[in-house]
C-alpha cells in the first residue's frame, strides 16, 4: 500500500493498528496521520524494531485484506 492510499484510508486503519500495536497512543496515531515514515519510526521507538523489521511488520499488516 503506497503512502497516498495509506493516508486516504488512515481513519479506517487506526482501529486495527491499535489492536495490532497497542502501545501506540491515540495522540501518536493522530500525529502519524497516515505517514508511513512516522509509523515506522513509532514502531521502532515502542517495540525496538530495526528499520527493516518495522517496515516488514507494517507491510505485512497492510497487505492483509482490509
């Protein structure tokens, strides 16, 4: 999913993202606002993922049927 689509579907995605990554706060999700780069950064910050790992986790999540 490219960033334009992610931004467009952000409101729909946030519920599932909160279930998948419960350490992310509502304020952080508002700050991320569909930005792939910010989302990857928050995953690294909260879960200790490497850059590659965070990108892979996000890609896997986004590739599921939404």
